[in-house]
């Protein structure tokens, strides 16, 4: 049975909190075709509940029915129309075309993540999702084939939510894509900069444009995504509110660009991860990167020992991120009388420049496993050496 959803003009998909998905069979496999023509029409997704059972064909048919053609809604700007968020009332018996790779991203049409998804998979059908977790679940539930989600930005830093979701879900990193972000200040036609009192955008985008927005004296309000902010001010015809978004969003939602390249630094790059249900087979024919997560026992020099397993083998680390261990965030200190919690316990996310097909990498992780309390390889994948 299909889950029910509430819609708003601001968001492409709103999944009710009580909609849960059954775990996938860990040995399930699927053949994913990467051929076919690219569809310019964008689909929104409605997550569907699939009953437990062994009939994989029935599951596949049920999931395929969740991506169908549906009516479009006309935005308030003339005849410009956009796809309307898909809900259970739009589902039909027509099967979607499985020859096109479907790639989930967070946001609405015109988001930077959509552009990153199309760079990662040029012939894809980009599928908007309201939240990062929705994109993870869409891949796990076979509604889409891949997800492309941001993990860090050169100005705003790490996307902590996606680090946590990488551990919570069993998807694999199969690639990365770097995307140069160029922010614009958008408003409805006829609105001038001096008319603006507030500006809407994603929190990361607002942080990346802090100097410019401070000089303009605008009150900043964070929303789910940049393109969603543009869609919101266009839909409501706001005259005193602007949005920080892309030039593509300005064209899609018929907004005026008041200022271009308003980011604090011209070198503003976001790194995205490409996620799939199955890992790829790593090679040694080109530069590879491997991402892992591990935890350690308490003790002096234990983190030094963990990082030394890579240094001893001349393996370069490109990223290290620590996140509190959610189930047991506080560790009891041994030197207190009552053993009360005193400090945080952490998970460590590490990226290093080597392939898991390399014997050096395997030896390093074998060494790390000797004293790590937990270790998981998130993916071994080609390095993105391009830039747009």
C-alpha cells in the first residue's frame, strides 16, 4: 500500500514520520542499466511501503508504480509550469522506463544538487527529494538507482547530517563529484535591492555569502534548500524577500538576478558523494579514494596509533571528521570516584588516497582493526579530478 503525503508549494516531497520501510534482503542484487536517453522532464517521488515477502517481482512492480507521469502545476508567473509533487493519488499502473538511470538529490528543480547529479550521471533522470534521509531511503527501497548528496563545502565545511546518515544506512560510496557553486541574489521582477528586508536560502548558502548579506543589512532565514527558497518567493509573489540561489533557479522560477557571485570567496566548491546499493570493484588503473569510519578505545595516543597505520605505509589522508557516538555519546572516566560520564566518545570518518585493491590499503586496515572497536569501509571509488 502506498504511503500518504501532505504537500506544500515549498517542498517536493513530505514523508510522514510514521512511514517506515522494511529492511532490504542483504543478498538482493539488481542489474542497473546506464544506457538510454536523458529525459528533460523531472519526476518527484512518493515513497511506497512494500510488504515483506519473497516475491521480488511483486516488489519491483510496486516500486516502479511509484514513479509515473503526473500533471504539472502552473507557477504564478505566466505560463511557466513545473512538475507537481507526486502523491499517492497520482499513482497508476503504468510502469516507468527502467532504461534510464534514476538519481535522487535533495532539493527541488534548480538546486545545485540537481546540477551535481547531472554532472555525475549525464544521462540520468534526476529525482528531487525533500530531505537527505529521503534520498537514502529511496535508493535502499529501489525507487531510484543512485543518490548524489553533498558532504563538504570549501567555505561552509562538512555536511554533518550526511556523515551521520552514511553510518545509519547501508549504502556504498561509488564516486565523488566536485561542483563550483556560484550564488546569486534573486527577487521578483520589479523588486530592487533596497526593497529587501529578508533573504531565504539553505544555511550553508547563507554562511557562504555572509559578508555580502551583512553589508546589505538583510535578515537571514534558513530553509531546506536554495532552489526551494527561490520557488517560495516566486510562488507567493513576495516583494520584500529575496533568495540566494543559482542562476538556473532564477530562470526556472522567473526571478530577477539582483547580484551575481555574491559568495565570500570565488573558490566555492561543494564535494558530492555518489551512493548506490552495491559497491564498485576498486581498481588501480587511476587515482582512487577510500572512505572509512571507525571508533577507538580510550587511552593516550590511541588516535595517533590509528593514523600511524596510514603514515607508516605512505598513504595520504585527505579528510578526517569526528562525530559523537550516538548510542553512547558519553564515556565514563576511569579516574573519577563515581565513574560518572566525563567526555564524549567519537566516531572517526577518514578519507585516504588509495584503492582497496592496493595491498598497502588492505594491510593498513588490517592493522587498524587490531585496536579499533569498530571499523567499516564506506566505499573505494575514483577521485574526481575535474571541476565546473
